[in-house]
């Protein structure tokens, strides 16, 4: 069965600084991988997704993620964060089967210092 | 514009009441999902559906029930609400592309007194 680990519960960065959120997954084959963002009291918004091909994936809002098979990682990055990026970020892994069930990590809460 | 909707956004009710949380999507997606999320916590899948007349229980046991009579509609019902049901409920759908990305509604925050 697949699983996802987000090692950092909270991350604090200054506005304008670079960001990297860590995600490690466990899956027997090449998985589908996703990053979602959730603002307080809201649903989840898909930032980006990976299936195959280029291991560096570009998403919305200036985010990117890199798939590293050797490390079973899919870390999310942004070169310069904005105060509006403060939110909860969820990494997720999906299996390639009929029901498209996705397993979510426990999330990383991003705080931005002015 | 294709989207996924949930109503109500907020609901405060007393113990023992029957409630239905509505979820509708206009994206023509076959698969739909309900998640339960406590504040600051991860999502837990409680129900999903492959299509009309198909419903399955998710990974987290729930006293709620769902139905899927129309492709676009996936309501969740609690016959007798209890304080332990207080949570946020998120509805999602996914299409037929091979990536299986799920698209979420804004959620319903339920408080049972």
C-alpha cells in the first residue's frame, strides 16, 4: 500500500525567501504524485501533479516540484514566497488503479514572516 | 465554468438531528469522494463512488451514508448527528484522465452541539 510522509509539521520562512517543503512516499511502482494547498476554512487546491516524464514539474502560483525516484521524494519548491502563500500544504500519492484513491500526507503548515 | 460545489458551508445543529451535506460538480466526472478532516489534521476518506449507483466505504469508518443517483450529485447523510461528528467534510471529484487528480469543493464545517 502507498503512504506519504511530510516530515515537517510547521515551516516558517521570511517573505521573499526561498521555500522547500519535503515529501517522501512509499509505493511499489511509479506513483502519481500531487501537491495541494489549503487556505484556512477552504477546500484543497491542486498545485501540481506528476505522472511520468520530466522529473521537474511546474505548477500554479510559481511552485515547482522535483521527483527523485532514488530518494522516493517529491519536494515542493518556490524561489520567493509571498505572504499569501501562508497555508497548509499536502503531498499526496495515488495508485494507478480503477478507483483513483489518493493517500494524503499529514500536511505542512507554512508561516510567512513579514 | 466547471466547478464543484458544497452546501451549506457552515452548519450548527443539535444532537439527534438528521442532516444532509450536498455536493455537486459540473465537470462531468465519474468519480466522487467524501473526506473528513479535523482542524489542522490530515484528510481521511470516508466514502467514494465510481459512478451512478456505485458507492463504497473509505478507509475511515463513518456512520454517514451516501448516494449517487445522478453523476453530478453525491450527497452525504447523517441520520442522527452527534458531537463526535463535528468536523470539516470535503467533497472531491476526479475525471477519466490517467493522472486521477482530485478536485475539491470548499468544504462544509459541521458543528454538532
